[in-house]
């Protein structure tokens, strides 16, 4: 009897570890595009390739059925503590074709979307967990390990709740209403490249720490025995419209003293006027803290050559295959909108197969 219980517990833990995953699907400057039209890129399969204005490095596309295995970058808690490499290794030409690097002006809000994959409504283990966007603040440099995921490297200095309060599946693990936006509606996060950032290409890391203190889990029974992991998506953003060096600068106020009035002219009998007061001196910029440079190669590789041209580019053969396939990997129902794209269900948890 004891052996059976132990086996069941191990199976439950194994299911939890396999199913726990998340990544950034889409980057854009329009929140409504990411949220209101999410069916286009979540359920559209290869037809959704190129819908977003930006993607994570190495993103294979929803037309690839094993996207969950291929694109999930998971780091167990002991690996996080030991300084695991925080980004996957990707092809040097990852940003080609429909896989675009987001282009924005400094200060413009950037929105990104990700699916909760059952961890908000079903097992509730992600409630209370945090994620953030990290960078070095310099072109040509990137963060390399989990030890670089520090407060001083957060692009805006803050962490965000993984649960945005809106995303989550239609039904919970017992088949009851989830009380959330429903299947296919992603969580939305946002950040902005600081104003004054010089033009250039910058490397960012979305990093989610998917574990809490044991007493902090909403459903403590489901969380029992879970030892935790972190997940990341690395991506690049091209900042346009600025000039100067690669340092991020911020303006700090400085005291100014008005210049004394000019001497009264005496050479003519014309009325005497004082010279205007000189304009206050502008504040001197201060350099942002220098983040640790990253030089080591990431650990997990993505090789596009393992996949067919039709899978990766969304040609007609792949489109037909994608519309016929349904592996039920993830629990997001088909889009209900009239004329919505066919649901390929790649990388989404199925209600029946979710086991924790």
C-alpha cells in the first residue's frame, strides 16, 4: 500500500514538472492587438507566424507541435541557485523572415503576452509568483546566468505578478468556472525602454521564478513536494530615434543661479534696459549602473534544421497539416469568434491531461 502511494506521489510530481512551463509568445506596442486578437497567434498555427511585431529569440512558431518542449527554458531551483545559464542557444540568424525583432522608440510602452498554462486557475501554484524584465542597459552586452537576475538589472526596477488578475482558463481542474477571461486569453505584461536610451539593439530577459515559500501557495496540497523552477524567454529590441553613446542616461535636477543684470549703457541717451536673466543650466546626466556583462554561451539549443521548412515558415502544406492536427497539449479551447483561425492547440494544456 505504501509503495502504491509513493508511486502515485512520484507520478503526480512528474506530471507537475512536465506540465509547468511558460514563455513569451508575442511582443508588440499595442496591448489590444496582443489581447483582443490573441486567437490569431495562439490558435492560428503557422498562419499566425509574423502576426506580432516582435518575437523571442529562437521562437519556433505555433505551427510546430512540440513548441512546449522545444521553446521552454526551464531551470530547476538548485540550478538557479548555482548560476544556470539564463538563455537558450539559438541560431545566429534567429531574427530573419517573419521572426522579427521589435523596433521601438525609447519611452514607448512594450507589451508582451504569455499563457498561464493552468498555473493560475487549475493548480493555482503561480498565484503570488513574480516575473521581471532584465537587461544590461548597454548595446553589445547581455546577461548570462540566473545570478544576474538582480534588482539593479531590472529595466524598470520592479517585478510584476505572473498572474495579471485577468488571464486563466475557462474551467478549473474540477470542471467549475475559473472566473477568469477564459481559454486562449493570455496574461499581459509591459515595460518601456527608458527615455534617453541611445539607438541600438538591446538584449532582454523575461524571467519568471515559479516557486514560493511552502506556506504561501494558495493550494498547499497541490504544491506539496514541488521543489521549484524558473523559466525565461530572451529577446532583442531595436531602439530607434536616439543618438549618442550606448549608455542609458537619466536627468537629475541641479541648483541654478540667475546671472546678474548687465551694466546700464551710457553711450547714448536712449532709455536704459537691463539684460535678460540667463537661462538656468541644464541638469547633468548620470550614468545608469553598469550591469554584469554576459559572455558564456547559453545551455539549451534550438536548431531550426530539426524541423521542416513547412513547419517553420507556414507554407501551404504546413497550413493544411496544422489545421488538421490537434494534440490537446494545453487546455485552451478553440477560438469562439466567428471566422477565427483553426485551433492547432500547440503548447497549450488540455483539461483532461493536466495532472498535478
